[in-house]
């Protein structure tokens, strides 16, 4: 596709995971983006993958951790692709380094979690942590969590990878990530974002509904909005070809 053009090296694309994920959830995209001429970089957030579990986290720490990875690799204004929790981290990074990235894809995410004392927020946190408080394990919970957020027609291989990855998340890390959500709010910065952004929704996503993501896109100057039909919250695994095609079309337009 010629994404690197006359550049000496391909454009880097940094992939940021959701709460129940890890770098390996981006394996389908690592292959296709590399084949398309990009330099895909899928990161494990603190406490995930091979990194030791953490007891607490916040969005400033998470953004700084990703920025340190970008700096260590000497990535030149990479593209950010953030899913759900990772999309929240990406939004913080766009505020902290407004000219540090070429473009961003915010997938199945939100500009704010809302009032920590709100009914939805309390219900959300209780639903995620209550079973752990009752003694169940991440391995036991993973199939049900994935079933709830994926659409019925999701790719079976993607579903299996999601369950396997969710089951491997340390309980301490998962608790820390869920707890950090109540502090998240980047709404004030949306009008200040000055790089190309794609807000990418799934038609059947109940965690980040399409209407909410479309409103989010309307607050970001020049942002594009796209909705993938028949897809739930894990679009990159449920319908990887559709997901990749939407991003490639966006990057072809803006890079």
C-alpha cells in the first residue's frame, strides 16, 4: 500500500488494549498492519501480559507509561489505536502531547466515565468486582464477560482469544483498572484535539453505544465517525477484516 512512502522507515501504529486485554489481543492487527507497510507496536499496559501485577493505577500514570515506551522505541509521531480503556489512555496522551501523534483511532471508548457516585457507574463497578469479592476467579468469569460484550456472530477464533486473554489478567490488575475508571474525564479536551481522529463504533456495543461515540466525534474538530454493522465491543476480534479496513481507509485519507 505504500504507507511508508518516501520515508526511510514505516509509520508506527501503537495499539492500546482494553481492561480485560493484553498486547496479544492485537495479534490479528499486528499481522495485517505489518503486511500493509506499517510498524505495528502492541503494548502490554502496567500489570498486564508479562508485566508484574499492580495494586493501583491512574490515567496519568498509564499515559506516561505508554509515552515512555514510545520514547524508548524512538517512534516518530506514531498513530494511536486505543480500544475502550486504551482509547481513554489515548485521549489523555492527545492532551499531554497534542502534536506528538499523526492520527488516532478511538475504538469502542468514551470521553468520560461519569459521576463516580452515579447509579450506572456504581452498577458497572459492582458488576465487575462483585463476583471477585464473592471468591470467583478471572478464569471462571472470563467466558461470561466476553459473552456479554461480544456480538453473537463474532469470529470464533477472536472469541477464544478474548476469553483466554481475559482469564490471564491478574485479579489485582483488573481491580486496579476498574477502580481507575471513576476518575476518567477528557471531555474538556475534545475541542482542542488537532490531529485526525476516527471514532470507530460497533453497532451492537452496549458499553460504548454508537450514538454516544457519534456525539464524541462531533466534539473533535474534523473527526471521522464510522460504525461497524453487527459488531459488539471487541470489533478487532469479532470482525477483524472490517475493523482493519475501516482504519486503513481512514489512514489512507489522512496520512
